[in-house]
């Protein structure tokens, strides 16, 4: 199925009332983001898809973003960073670097009509 078909199907669902405005905007963004990621090499797609989470965060959202990108539970990332911090301090350094250089998850705002 092509991107155009997916977007048309989503628009039909939105018009019929099966999807709210927010659900439609999120689904549309997901379809468009997947298309961009498919066109890139796997490593570049994974790195470009990495964002700090806005919803699943304790400090900077790094572990929540890594969990979304990798499919692992965020508590595993938090545990890993804590262990590496207690055993040599590398976890804190890596966490701070990711907090600084990884962009925050974009906010998807529905387009005005």
C-alpha cells in the first residue's frame, strides 16, 4: 500500500468520525514519518527517528525516547544508565550528551481549517 493510499484511508476515517482530529494528526504524522524512514539507510533512519520523549520522562526524556526508538522498556534504559553511572560514571556523561544533542519530540498540531 502506498503512502497516498494510507493518507486517503485516514482521511476517509476522519471524515466518517472514526478518528478524532488528534488521532488523525498523529496517524498522518506516523505515516509520513515512516515513509521518510523507509527512504533512508537503516542507521540514518534510526538516528533521525531518535527524539527525547515529552510524555515518558523523569529528567530529560532521553530514556523514554530511546525506548520508543528501540522498542525496549524505558525502565531498562534507566537501569542501564544508572548502572553505568555507578560503575565508572560513563552513564551520566552519555545521558548528558544525549540530553544536549538529541532533539525533543516534535509537537504535532493539527492544521487549521
